[in-house]
C-alpha cells in the first residue's frame, strides 16, 4: 500500500517538522510526552519532526487546540512570533 502524496515538498516538510520540534521543546516535553498529548506515538512524532511524513489535519488540529498555536501559522511560518507562547493557561 502506498502513502498518500504530500501536498508539501521535502523542504517544506522539514520546516514544518522543525517548527513542531521547536514548539515541543518550548514546552519542555520529550517526543513521547508531546506525542501522547496529541494522540500519536513518539516514534511517529519523530518522523514528522524529521520531515519524513506530513502531519495530518487531525494532528495539526490537536496541536492547535492543545498548545494554542494556529495551525496555519505552524505550516506557513509566516509569523515571526509563532513560538512566543506562554505556558500559562496551557495544561498538560
């Protein structure tokens, strides 16, 4: 069975993965903890962070809901302050 073709090129996937990794580290979480908080395994999160797989829409929605980061900003990286998040009010 083949995987669904990504709508992003390899370079874009790596940038998205890097932003997700940066967000995870800002919250002081390891891959297993962050993955669990959004409903995926740490191993799958690693694949996303490395740009090997595209994060699905449900994963992006989970990140947006859980960590108060707009999923469009996470994808585009257009806003310079995307990672200026505060831990206040965000539960684990």
